[in-house]
C-alpha cells in the first residue's frame, strides 16, 4: 500500500503550488495515471483524504485521467494499444516495441477556489 | 522516461519548465510534474553520489523469500578479491539479513522500514552516507520483499535485478507486469529445486517477460549449488567495469 506514501508526496507538491494563496482552497486536483505507473487510482482516492485532513486540500475532488498504454513497433513502425502484461505490436506480433504512453504518474493541474465560494459549495453538499 | 514531465515519450516531444505556470484568470494552475518528483530528485542525487565514486548500484527486488540474501551471500564469496561489495538491506523489521551479509564478509547497513512496504530514495540516501563509497565497487540495495510497491520508487540505482524463484510459478511476470517491466536483468533463482517443483518452465517465464516488451537478460541460478553463478558474476563484473570508464554515467534505472 505505497499509495499513502505517494499521497504524502502529492500533498507536499500541491502545498508548494498553494504557497501565497492563503485565501483559497484547493477545489480540484487533476492527475494523469497510466496502468504501468504502479499506482492504483482507487487506493489513491481513498488514501488522499487521510493525508489531506486539516489542509487546504481537505475537501478537494481528485480527478484522474486514465492514460492508455500505447506502443510503437521497432520493426514495422506501427502504433498499437496494448495491455500491461501483453505489450506486443498488434500488426506484426513482436515484443520489440517502445512505450509511448502508459507509465505516467503526473500532477497535471490544481484548481483553486476562493475560500468563501468553497465553503458555500460545501454547505450545499451537506 | 522524460525527466521534465515524467511521461514515457522521452525528453524531445515537448518541454515543460520546472516552475509552475500560473494563468491570470482561471483558478487552475497547470503543474505537469511527476507525482514522485521529490523522490525522483533525491534519486538523481543518490545516483550522482554513486557516479562520483564509480560505484555500480544494483537494486534487488523480488517477493519475500525468493532468495535475495542467499544470492548476495554467494555473490560476496564469489567476488571476493575481484570486486568490493557492500549491501544496503531493507526489511520491515530485524537486523537478520545485515548480520548474514557481514558474516559473508561485506559491510552492510540495515534499513528497517517499520510498516513501509518499499525503500525510497531518502532512506537510501541516509544509508549511503554511512558507507565509504570510494572503497566500494558494487553496492547492492536489497529492497523490501514485495513485487508491487518497490517498482514505483527510483532509488538512484543503475540496474534493477528482479528475482523469480522457481517455487513461485513461471507466470509471475504476467501477474506483476510493472515490477518485471522495470527489470534490467531477471534472475530465476533456486534452480536446484526445479525438478522438485516440477511445473516451473524457465522458457515460459522468459516469454512472459518478453511480452512486457522487456529484452533484459535472463539467468538461471542456484546460489546453493553454484549453477549459473558464473554468468551472474560475469554480468556484475561487466556492469561494474562500465561504471569505471569515463563518460559512462548514463542512467539505466526504471524511472531515470
């Protein structure tokens, strides 16, 4: 369950971005995670509130963009979509392929909200 | 992997500055930085330490009980007088493995992680400063036995060696693709038990590794009987020699 350690690293990074924004709360955190990153989005979502308690990220919505695994064939040059344990060229069948996408684990963006607006939103949710 | 943004496509597709872009109007701040940016930074720092001292750093990963410590004991004995070896040991608890390494004749630093399921670059950094790197040729980092979590954390190693013991089943690369994809070498261990196990097919294990688009060398080893040890030692000597050549500080790590 290394997702907790990843959440702690993520929080530190967001707090760095949030510096000098004391009047704002973090409304939304946008992540990009590929299947080969070795992190489970579901676990990340459930672990984040544990580390974000009593921080400006406390009620932030985590938005995760799934990234497909794509490979480029080193033999025939074609590009295919692949599965994490079957990364073969769909055209010629070789395993000699280069990963184009699918191992990302990125903090893409942080959306801030004015603390007042944020609190209003919170109230309507309750 | 691209150092700037953490994506797979390399560094030439687009450039992302290390600093954060702040658009004036919307409340959205684009960051586009690896979530483990902090660990990756520390790992690069560790790698710089290793490179400055011409040390080959090898991250050993496997499930618990695959024979990492036994392989290291046999390796230390086999390399004696040829290369000087030191070991950073990662375990949740106990100093047992470090004691075994010292008994085999190499300095060892034990990291006990408590409940953490993996080593990270900070832990390795603290440990490496207790070693005299200049007197070491090969530094093994024996990661916590776990086929999932350690794969996500770069430690600053040059090479990842993933062990697969014959008692575990030949489909492990198919079940744990993230870990086996990161391997620069797959060592099939406990080969002396192959006949007793009966249904482990080394060729099939290798095929599963290739299906992860991984062309890493595969060695079949028994630390107990000595089978395959020569090829393993040759590989280490070759890798260590490449660290001592000038201009050889390229990165071979999974997340480098």
